């Protein structure tokens, strides 16, 4: 749905959606939820409300905030309840020849992130190239021990899992240990029982959706989509360069090659605007945004379209010149130059999005026309 909002679906039946575009009257998540319900109704699909919980995030402004909200919601309202429902299982730990038994309860949470190809590829690239700034880091932070009880007496264990009282070694109320006679095991002394561990593990997968504007019949729409995607592909570079300016990351040479390649592609698209076919593209862009009730004020005149895109190219060129010594591994780049390069990159991405984002909010009269 609009603005590149994402959706996450945990393996326990909890579905959540995230929000992004600030200019919308309602959050992208709310719009996405309405459209999701519309798709279910149109396909005559029913969801078991007793096993599925919907949670809509209406506050987040970007991917990182959205994923943080999801993780917080799960931590505050779900994880501890899920752990209580999990059975206790034995795990033998060994270290330098010494072994002890741990009783473990574990919850595995799987997230399915649904969005367009470019959006999910950016999430994945940033996660692997700049893990400290990854938008998915809040999901990683959920992993680990939630709580550990070093000693558990027999009565407490029976409350947590009645089936375990005859099959594991636990300490009785008098201080000794109960032998696992039902399983033929031998009694454990105090050093052999390590207590109970509650742990959480997380994983995720991507459900890719095609970016629709690359497959439109009108050349103007395809042009907008191509330019917009080129700007969005700079996101991993933007994150990396912010880390360089903050002195938390090294500049990655692959990002320099990416920057040069994207600028060449954008040059080719802008040069096409000066051809005979380019005049039709500019007219089509203006018509499209006029039909969107003038929400994009920078595309009322074809002159402004070219001026803004050429300005974006100029900023990209300046960014390349500033980081070239580091990108080519010939010399270092001063801190002040990194800051200037980051400024030019942000300016270029902002200008591309201002002129070329074809994803416009729906007018109130268009609600309900979701086919």
C-alpha cells in the first residue's frame, strides 16, 4: 500500500502493519488494513478471529520506528503469555566435561514482511551492510533469554507443567532432589540441575510485491517509476554515509560503485526528456499530477520537472566527487567532506522523490474504488 508501508505476520497468528507517509490524512497502515479487508471480502476469504489478532500502527514515521513498535507490542503483551503456554523440555549442557540439565521453554516468532521488491531489498541490504542501523534490528533484539530461574522446587514445577513432575530431576520442598523414576533416570545432585530458562528466537522472510508503476501502459508513468526507484536504491548508501559521518561505520566501496551506476542511469532518463518522445512524457507527467488534484506542486510545468531532476543530478555529481578518493581507495576523505557529501545525497534523494513519486494519496471521493 501507499508510501511503501510494510506488513509483518508472526507465526502465532498476530498480524501487524506499519505506517509511513506523513502527508496522508490517515496512516498508511490504516489504509492497508482497509484494503486487506477488501481483498478478503472480494475473494470470499474468512479469518478465524479467535486465532488472529490485528494490530495497526498509526504513529510511526519510518521503518525503524514501525519495527520498534511491533517489537514493543510483542514484548509487552504477547511474549510472556506465549512462554507460559510452552512445555518444558530438557537440554543437557556440557562444559569442560561437566554436564548439567536445563529445563527450557522457547518461543519461536516468525515475521513475514510484505512490501514491494525495492523496499524489501533495501531492508535486507541495510541489515547486512549496516547492522547497527538496520531497520530490522528491533526484531533481532527480541532474541535471547527472557528470564531464568536458577532453582525450582517440585510444587512450582508442577504448577508450570504438571507432566514434568515424574520425568525430570527437581528439588523437593525439603531441599533434596526428586529422582526421575518414571524414565529410569538416576537422581541428580544440586550441581547437575541448572534451573529453567525462558528464551525467544526470531526469524523473518520477505513476501515480494511487484512495483506497479513499472508496468503501466503510459510512458510517463513508467518514467516516474524508474526515476523514483533509482532514488530509493540509494537508501543503503544513505545509511552507510550517515554512519561514516557519525564515525560508527567505514565507507563501503560497493556503495561508491552503486552511486556511480545510479547517476549514469538517471542521466540517461533525464536525457530522454529532450527527445521527441520526452515531450510526451513531460505532458503525461503533468496530466497525471493534475488529475491527482495538484498534490505535487513541482510538476505543474514541464520546465520544473527538468530543473528539479537536473538539480538532483548535480547533487549526485558533487557527492561522487567528494567521496571518490575513498571509493577508489586512493586517499582518505576529511570529516567536513563527508558531511557535505551526505548533504548532497539527501538533497538529491529528496528532489527525486518530490518530482517522481507516482504514489499519490487517494482523494476522499476515490475511497471505495479499490479494484
